[in-house]
C-alpha cells in the first residue's frame, strides 16, 4: 500500500493508509459514510470530511475509481481493471462485469459512424436495473 500511494507522488500518511486499506478490504463499492464507519472504531480522529477529501484525491491520482448510483450517490471502486457496473436499484448493490465483446461492439459503433476525432481510451458502462430474485447472484457470461 505504501508503495502504491507513494508511486502516485502523494505523501504517505497514516490517514491515507487507513482509508486506502479500508477501501481495498471492502468487497463491494462502499460510500464515504460506509468507509468512515468502518475505520472510526480504531481511528476516531479521522473525520468524515477527511475521508471524503482523501477518496477524491485517490480518484484524482488514479488509485481508485468513483462510481455513481442512479440516485447520484458516490461509491468507490479499488478495481482498476477495465470493467462495467450493474447497479441494482432495488438492492442498491453494484456488481462488476467484464465483457470484451461489449467493448468491441461499442468501439465498432463509433467507427461505423466515422467518429474520427475521438480516441477511445476506456469504456465504462453502467447498467441500472432491478434484481429480480434476491436469493441469486447476478451472473454475466
């Protein structure tokens, strides 16, 4: 973690280490408030504002990504691989999905329409919908 933070040019501080570790350990796309609640027990001196500012700094420096829900809530994602998200509006869950085929379709769409003044660096697609059966995981094949 230290090397990753320092590798961006950011100063390595205790607060940054704690917040970055919390995001990495969570197996979902947490909100600022969820991260704050997670670290408060052992780090009562870290404020909600510090968590928010630190997460936004991490996004700016490429350590994590920001994902918005349909309601506009900021959630954070430590997974920097190219992938999309499915946001379940009824469960508030965000699920990662990977599809090279879909990326090729989208890239082909822009090529077919001769959008020549755009160099696609990354395709991030978020799909919003309701989870039909809450007892089953969403599976993309």
